C-alpha cells in the first residue's frame, strides 16, 4: 500500500475518532477541507483524493463509489454504524464512521497533524449541514466548478484554491516541484 493511501485511511480514522456525527457527508467535507487547505499552504494535498462537484458539495468520488462495499484496505480499519433516528420529516438512517484501529500519526507531517487537529476541533460537534457554508463558499473552489449545476460531476482543480491570490505563484511552484519529485522517484 502506498504512503498516500495510508494517509488517506489514517485521516478517515482520525476524523472518526476526533469528531461527532462523522457520517458520509461530514467525512467528505472534512477530507475536502483538509486537502484543499493543505494545498493552499503547500501545493499538495494530504490524501491524494480527487474531488468532484456534486449538488451537496465536494465529493471524493473514489471513496463515494465504494462506500457501501468497502475494499479490504478500508474494511480492516473502519466500519459504518447505522442508526435509525426520528426527525421532523420521519425516520432517517444515520451513518457514522467508526474506527476499528487506533490512529497512527507517524504517516503525517507536523503541519498535516496540526491542520487535521484544527479542522477536527473547529467542526467537532457540527453536523454536515452546519458545514455547507464553508464547503460551498462564494468564489470557493466547489462553487467555481459547480456554477449552478453546470459543473455537476466535474473535477475540482486544487489550483482554484490559490487562483488570483498572493500565494498563487509560490504554491504552484511548490506543486510543480513536488510533482516532479514524485515522477522522478516513481521512475526508479
């Protein structure tokens, strides 16, 4: 398993342990915030996931596609707890991501751990619906692609998070250097 895949799994474990109400949609939003904020700071994501613009927000489609039938690498680390709840609109099934194993911080840099902790602390007791304004921010990456539904299921380019900002040149240079390093290491 690749280092980045391990980070992806460990990020899911981290958020499942450090936040309440960590269901499918909230987890998707937490991962998006982690990856896009880390890209804004460094020019690279943490998990390596690609996110797509869906109506309810940014979605890591690779994870969404296997949600109901986890592959072994996820199955061995997390499970989904289903709970029937009564709401104003009737009965709903709440899905909560539960860790099967302890979180292993050794896969992460200090910056990544700090950022994960900040995000978990900020959204600890929030429901996914409470996070919509953040992930759907005006002129944010999701909103730029979504474009009132015209960009449905289009990939959200990480570069949008730094587009037309003071950090754009620095971050894009760092991103190119990191990509070149990965290509060089991968070719050996």
